[in-house]
């Protein structure tokens, strides 16, 4: 019998809510977290909306880290891990006695620092390089921040596999626990809203003007967003022995690489990823009750994803919704929020909605995007999709973990 | 029993691979250093072709060249097993220069969104690993890990778990660091050194395979026994290397007497470096122990360094068949307090 891996804590630092209670309420009520950008000067930008976490006050959450010494993405990761450990009810003695690991997914690491440095070099010259910026830049700091915030001495890895990174991190954490290398692992992702990410998606023609409307006929693209999304994964018997609340169970994951194009998604490779994830999790497609979509809201992504779903699940697939409609695209944190949405959906018996849905897309016939309103549902096995630049796909399968 | 993992070949670009020493780097903009370990003869256009070299950043170019060399060295023909071959790459930030070049347009062009969309993927940290997958046709799991100086060993750790979980049969595993003006300024200002080791650039890739997934023509140079990663909260923890070394040997099931080579590179903090050396020397008192310092041959190539260390100890074995059956320990420490050690056992001749 393989070692089972429970999900025992959720730490969302998101633009729809900080902490699991607010996040759950917002998710269920279809609250939107996007707004006009405040973190950088948008003068001259034809589009100005993003999903910033405006209410994030690192001092209020962090116990040990000095926010002045860490970049925003590291702060988000560490704060999310702090909330997750509290939600999991893990006391310091239990943590200290356990073998731990931290795996933080990210697309850009400290993207705001990237912008600071590039602006300095462009406008003030290389010798003006700020030591503080240079010191805070390395992406490895995101996972080190989690361990230092929680006082952990176990292994740490930042997993920088772009927009599927949190699923990669969850997968790695799952493998660590499965193979007996850790008892408890903090896994998820973090990224920050940044000027160049906004500009880049705008220039690719993939940025929406007002809102993100995945699976809508008139969907126009993503809104960039940020957040920290950390989950506590724990060996099932360890979790049960301490009477932990169990949100669900990681059943397995699959990862594929298109190896064909840096930006365009590849339906066959995504379908292969679904099948691998099902096989590794020991489930059949017809057992999946819900798919938390990558669902970026670009015309290409949603079509490609829908066709891959129809190919693997047949003409009558399970409901497929995109929480990016509410959160925007939080990059490396995105599939971490997806995994949380899946866990909460199973625990509380509802389907998270795709908000901003106006007109069904005839090209996506057969896909039920759970438009605009959450629906009650009894969910046993769910699927969380994450796709990334570079054709890196990762799909995580979760179960209820109550049997 | 977990799968046995074999290192079947490796490749490296940068001065250590090319055999040159530190030289005077050239750049059109001010550099913070006058000497660096770079290979002026390294020509991505010649090695990769103009079509590939034109739009990629320096980090990606170095990675692709090292992947080519590693696959050739291992005689790894990927196409028949494309869906079972992946990439695991260590890099601290992706290309600092490629990212800055893209962002620059937003500040100097009249309209702030007029950036170059073709180069947008260069800003994403997994750019090099993704390009490697495209070039090599490697369709299995493709992972990028970041951990500063420990990146190369974090890549090995991730690859070890990934192969044992059955996500792939073979992985191109390694790490990369570019020498560009942007990266040099970041290094000099962000992690000033207390010694005079020059900066360097390098990429080193290894082919790591599941022994159970046999393929014709394969030769094993070493078995990966363990990769142990820990985080040290106290930067002045003088016993860190000793404790981590003990843990790595225990994980590998290797007695200290079996170890013939220890690779420990400096980090630019002379006191911490001396403590680490002393801590490991306590585990390996044998005066015949071969101590290796990859910084002396490749410079401070930061996130590539641990992979260069691995390639260095493997090269030692290739030159010295007498090392067959003995083990090597490769150690790396990062400023964040994250440290890692790998234990390999050199294979005999086949």
C-alpha cells in the first residue's frame, strides 16, 4: 500500500481574500479580485486592470521575516505558508519533530525587483545598481523565505516552471512524502504583479481590457495577477494521528512538455498530460467529478484546453470552471489557488463558478463552465490543470481523503 | 528498494570545459570587473545555428550547448524515447540580461507597452529548460529549479525523486549561469565577495537515468546514491557542513572511508568557507583525500557552480579508472542558508 498524502492546511494570500475563510466565501460568492493597477505607474498603458493583493500587509502575518529584507514574491510565499501552518493547526513542537520540505512555484521570482534593476540600468546606468535590489533578486529566496519564516530546517526548492509551477511544486512535495523523504511539505506558488508581465501579455494581444471571461464567446484574454498560495501536504497517517482536519488527498500528478513551441499550447500534449495524471493517480477519466481549468481566458488557451478535455473525457465531460475569472492569472501561484479551490469544493460540496460569463461559445459546446454562480455538488475526485510558457503542463488529481 | 540511478554522460560549456583561464571580458557597456572566467571562443551561432541563436538569451544558449554535449557524451538518442526523456535545470533567475533587455523597452520607448513580444518568453525563468526540450525533443517532465549556488544540486534532488516516481526514464540535469553586464552588476552588488575569485559563466548538464530502463550502448560512470538538502537558520552555524555531510553519507549508505573525492567550492566568505572545509575535513581525515574546488577552474559561476562541481568529479573518474568503486561527495552552500550535498559512487568499467 503506497503512502497516502493528505492536504491539511490552506494558506491563500489572494486578491479575493487572505486566509481560508475569506477565500472560501469569495470563491463561493463569485467575488472578483481585479481592479485598477496601483503598484506601478500605468501612464501610457492602454489597459490598466490587474489582480493585485491590495490588502496584503506582510507585517500583520509574518512572525519572523523582516519584510524589508525580502522581495514581494518571497513575502507572499512566506505569508501564505504562515497562514497554511495556522490553518493546519501545526504547533511548533510537531513541526520541529517532523521531516519537512518547502517547494514554492513561481513564474518570475522577484519580478518587481527585475523591474527596479532594469529601470535603473536603462535610465541611470549600470553603476547605479542598488545592492538591496541585487541581493533580493534570486528566485531561490522564495522557498528559503518559507523555511526561515517557519523556522524549518528541511529541504527547500523554488520550482520555476512558469504558470504551472505550483502544480509542479505540489507534485514534487507529493513525491517527497510518497517516497518517505518528508512527513510534511509546504507546496504552492507565489508571484507579483509587475510592469513587464502586464506589458508582455498586452503586446501578445492576450490581455483583457476590463475583466477576464474564460470560456465566453467574447473572451479577450487574461488579467495579470499576484498572490501567495501555499498548501500543507502531510503523510496521511501523520495527519490522522494528530487529529488534523483533512481537506483532501493528493492522488497523483502528471507532467508533460510540448517540446514544440514556447507560447502556443499543444492539445495533444495536454491530453497526454491528463491521461498520465489519471494513470498515476489510479483513476479513470469517468471518475473525475470536476476540472479546475487552467482557463486563462485567452481565445487559444480555452479552446485548446476544451478540446483536450473533450478528447480525453468524451462528449459528456465533468463541469469545468476557471477561477482565473475572479482572481486573474496569478502566474506561478495560479495552480496553487486552483488546488485550494479543488480542496474547498470537495470539502464544502460546491462547484466554484466561472464569473464574468455572458455568452456561451459555440466552439466550446459540451463544456459546462459553471457560469457565474456556484452550484452545490458532491465531489469525490477532481482535477486541477496548469499549463505554462514553454509547453510545460502539470495536472494534479485530488480525492476527498476520507475513506 | 528505490530505483538505481546512473549518470551516463555529461557536457559542459564555459572556461572549464574549454580549458581556458580567467580572461578580460569584453562588453559594450561598463563592467564591474576586469577579469572573468568566460570562453571567448564560445559561439552560439556556430554551435546552435543562426535560427536558434538569434532570439535566445545567453542563459538559454549556454544551456542548449551543454545539453548537446551531454546527450552526445551519453550516446542518448532521444527520439525513440521522447516521451520518457525530460529536462531538469537549475538557474537562479533565468537570464538577468534577457529579462532586463525586455523590460528596458518599457522605459525607453515612447509607449510603455511597446516591448518586443518575441522576447517575452526570455523573461520567464523556465525559458532555457523549455528551449532545451524543444531542441532535444524531450517531451517528459520539464522542470526548472532555483536555489542560488545550490541550484545544480537541487536539480539533482528533483531529478532523483522524479525518476524514482517514474515520471521519466532519463533526464538531462544540470545548471547554468551567464556572464553578462547585467548579471555581473547583480553579482558584484548583491553578493560581494571577501576574496578575489572572478565571476564566471558556465552550463553543465548530466544525463541521469533509471538503471531499470535499459537502452543499448549505455555506459554508467557513476551511481547517484543520495542528494541531501537542508536549511540552516543561523548563517554562522560552524558545524553545518559536518552535520549535513554526515546526513548525506547516511542517506547514501556510504562509510566515510569509501569517499575518495570531496568537491567543496568557496562562496566568497573566507570565514564561512574555512568553517565548511574544516567541518568536512573532520568527516574525511584521510590525507589522500582529493579535495576539489570548482571555483578555481570555472570562477564564481553561482547557480551553475554545483553542476560544474559534479562534472568536475566525473571528469576525474574518467581520467582515473582507479577511482572505480570509490565515492565522491559534492557540497554546495547558498547565502540563503540552503545547503545540499550529493553522494556518487563511481562505476567500474563495463
